[in-house]
């Protein structure tokens, strides 16, 4: 009972403060409206109620037009909301990429598996560059190797999907099970969430293509996506 009362007390206090603020604000606005209504009644043949309603209407119109005039006269920096600049996208960064030769040597060697491996590994590598604190213990070549190993893990998960699978997205549990299955070390969840973000972004973007590859088992067939500007042409 004591615990219940202790948890209820902050809620009651918050409700009381909200009601108190509302009553105080309503009293102030109503008092000002009555004051100006009484003054207006001295000069016009209205009842106090009519004069109060009229004064409230005039006050609202006056406030509106005053605001419009202020925005037209005052410098923009006085009334405009500051524009929040975006943090930047990939074009604003000088990202390093993993050499194409690590995935396939020539265009005719680019199978669907090799193509997806390159896409996933490079996007995971970009995530590592955006969050270097997650791979502080690795130098650049080691970070690339890790990105490729994690891309291989993601592809292994996808290759075990069947026609009955309703989703392409990979979960944290999927990755943890796969890494345990292949004997990889247990990476921290923060790093794996970066890997998931890169993996699922590609699975969402290339969903139609990958469903066909996964369900028809065409991993070793040549990829038909143009080598340059792949995403922009889809």
C-alpha cells in the first residue's frame, strides 16, 4: 500500500500543478477580458457580457495582426526558427571502400552472391567508419576483414531461407546464432546493430531482386545489375 501511494503521489502532484496553471491562466485572461469589456461598455451600448465577448475578439484580432506585422518588419533572425542542418549523408564524407578484387576479379565473375557480398561488406564498413568507437581495437585492413566476415555471416543466413520465409530482414538473434554456429567470437550488441542496419537496408532496397535470388537459388548465376551506379538505376 505504501509503495502504491508513493507511486501515485507524483501523478497527483502533476495533475494538481496542471489544474492550478490552467485556473491561473484562465483567471488572468478572463480578468483582462472583463476589464476591457467594462471600459468598452462605457462608450458603447452593450451589456457587460457582450462587451467582454467583443473585447476578447478584438484582442485576438489585434494579436494576430501584430504578429503578422512583426514577422514582416523584424529581421528574420528574430522570428524564424533556426534551421537545423542535417548531419550529412554519404556524399559529405570521404568514405573508404573495400577493393572490388576482394569479391570478384572481372565483371563476368560477379555472381549474385559476390555482388551481395560486396554490397553488404562495404555498407558494414561504412557503418564502422561512421562509428569508429565500435572498432577502436582494429586497424583499417582488420576492419575491412571484419566487415567481409560479417557480410558472409549475413549471406549464410539468407541462403538457408526457404520459399516459405515471409521476411528477408535479419535479426540480432539470427546473427548471434550464425556467429556461434561458425565459431566466431561474440561481438558486442552495439557493433551487431550497425551490421543489422547495413544488412537490412540492402535487403529492403533490393527486396524484389533478392527474393528471386533466394527463393530460386540463383546465387551462383551472373548478377545482372549494372556494375556502376547500381542503386540509382533500379
